[in-house]
C-alpha cells in the first residue's frame, strides 16, 4: 500500500461489537472461497455468529489448494497460478489477518511475455508512476514502434485515459474488447502481448469480453496505480500458505465450518429467519445469508429456492454466463528446466497454451521435490479452451518454447479441467446482480457480482465479500471495515482533460 493516491472507502460507524446488541446475529456464508472468507472475517471480527458451508473439501474456491496421491507420492495441487498484485488492497488486508508482513507471498522479479514469433516483452525495471509505466512498456517493446504510437486514434482511445468507474461501463460495455482495440488502431502484434493477456485473465477471447472490463483492467494495472506492474506469488501451495492459517484464525473467533457439504435450498427471510438446507439433511437457521458461490452453484440454489427475492432478480441470476473451460496441467519432470527460465512466462500465439510456471522457483513443496529428485515441477495453463483441442497440445507447446523439456520423462501428471469462471460479455454490466439483493438479509459476493469500484478477479471477490459483511453490520448498527481501491477515475488531470475533449468532439 505505497500509492498515496489510493482511494479509501470509509467504514460505516457503529457499535464496536455485536455483543452490545440485544441478541447476537447469526449468518450462514455459503461458499468458502475468497469472497466467502472475506465476508466471514468481516462479520466474525465484529462478534457475529458465523457458519461457513463449503461444497469442496478445501477452502479458497478457485484459489484453493489440496493434495492428490499418485501411488506412494503426495502431490500438492491447486487451481492454477494466481498473481497477487500490490494493488489488491482488500485481498491483502484479508491475508494480513494471519500474516501482517505477508511473508506467505514472495515477489516475482519479472514475468516476460512471448509471442508466436519469439518476440519478448518484459516488465522488469519499468517506472512505477503512471503514465510513464505504460509509455515505457510500449516504447521498449519489440512489438510496438514509434510509428505505431503515431497511428493510434487518440479520440477512440480516450476512454483508456479517462477511466471512471462506473461511467466507463456505461460508455464501453456495449462493444467487445477486440472491436475496441481495432477502433483505436492498436498494433495487432502488441495487442496480443499487452491487452490479450488481460482478456484471457477472464478466461475469454477478446471478442467475448466487454471493452469496459478491458479498459478497467488497463486502469487498475497501468494508468490507475503506482504500485507497479510486478506481483507476488504464494510461497507454498495455497492451502498451506493461505487458507489453513485463515481457517485457524476464524476458528478462534467462533466461526464454524461445514466442509464437503452442498447447500440445496434457502427458505424464509423477511419477517422470519432464513433456513439453509444442506445435502446432509440439516437445516441451519440464520438472520442473514451470504451466497458466495460460483455461477453454477448460485443458479442451482436460486432455482431451488422459490421464496428468494423477486422474479426480476431471479432472472438476473439465471442470465449469468460462464466462460469457456480452462485447463491446468501440472507436470513433475525427471530433469530440470534451464536455470534461466522465468518463474512465470505469459504466451501469445501458442494455442492453447497461455502461460508456463516453473513452480520450484517460488513454491516450497515443488522446490523440495526438485531438490530431492533433480527434476522440475512445471505447470501449464490453457484458458478459453476449444472442445476440439488435442489433449497434449499444451505439452507440445511447452516442448517447443522450452526445448530442454522435449526429452524429459513425466514422472507424475495432474490435469484439471473446469468451466466455472464468469464471462463478462458486452452489454451485460447493467444486468449483473449486485451485492445487495431485493431481499433484506440476503447478500451476494464473488467475482461475478457487480460492484461499482475499480476491482477485478481475486480483488473483486475479496471486495464484494467485505462489502456484504459491511452491509449487514450497518443494518445491525455495528461498525464496518474500511476498504481501499485504486482511484475510481484516471489519476492524470492532463490525460483526463485530453480524453474528455476528445469525447466531446466525438459527440
């Protein structure tokens, strides 16, 4: 939190603790991912009685970690690489509950990007202050020439410099990211390396992603923050480094966990308590419920809970869409990758491969295995998969990009396929459900949930979780929790002025 211009969103005032109330409120949080854990933390720290129901046997949701078994080997596994950027203020505030110095995270010195022609971009050594960070990245890139800069349509590109949340969504949500990039004459080669990396972070092709989401991402990572473009990574598998310590922290504050148990239905509300019905046949009564589950889980619960909210809201839930499937392939190789390989490499033009992680460079369990065997643990990510993609296509690309792996024997292999990430197609922003629902005491949280702040991905999950907790605390007259984001609008007065002038001329 080094950016002095980060935006503080004050907590609502109130009683310091729910123990001062005539009765202690009870809340069931459905889902133990980042959003659910943030909501539970915000409530439990104020003395609210909280119970978390999680369908999986591990916490963390799409940032979860667990152990698989292959013969006698215990193999740490998770949902794939995640970058903990310095501007993820609310996620990092959650993690600081168990590690104030965030020693569970370690910085990655660089994350180079390589395209199909072998051209390479790097984030190492860039200035941190906007807009010089974005300008330096563009000018030193082998895919971006000064003549390209001169050809960019400044009028069409104005929204990138004048991002304002939520206004940017009203201006750009009707078009897709690919069309927007073409309209500003952004060079195609640089587009693959700079912007497509962001769009595929949403597990979608640029043609399927709202241009407003792309512009907001550009603001969060380039022009809106001086935290820099580098990020941290977890130093051990996610369960060990992140969620097991947080579970112990919450246990100490009275939070109860029901792991490996699905919620089937939610009834009641309004003038009577909610009842949360689980797959084991139990009924959990509560004064409030936070639904912090993925889209499929949310749609299933709402479909089975005819008493919840109103028909318009229920239609909003059913209209949510998931992105194409993605694959995480973790390989334990019998020999090391070359010593100078980066911990993380982003790729473009190498379908279906989107990035390569060399886990022993930063993850404790992988480093131990590599040291004991002389091998390497490599993880391949493929986003927005096509159903006709050959199963070994990502591995073939690894052997092409890192030729030393071509002769390596795969000792262990774990492959995970999922299709549970939200898809933000053009024109859907106004129809997305928000944290607050039409039914008092029923809240939503997660990275699919709309919140009018400049946040995305893991940080959106954390921010919606804290916000759900704050809304309930305010309802009961209990003090909430302060939140932080990058500025909600472009931080450069000059760029905003130029952008607004271009916008007026366009109209």
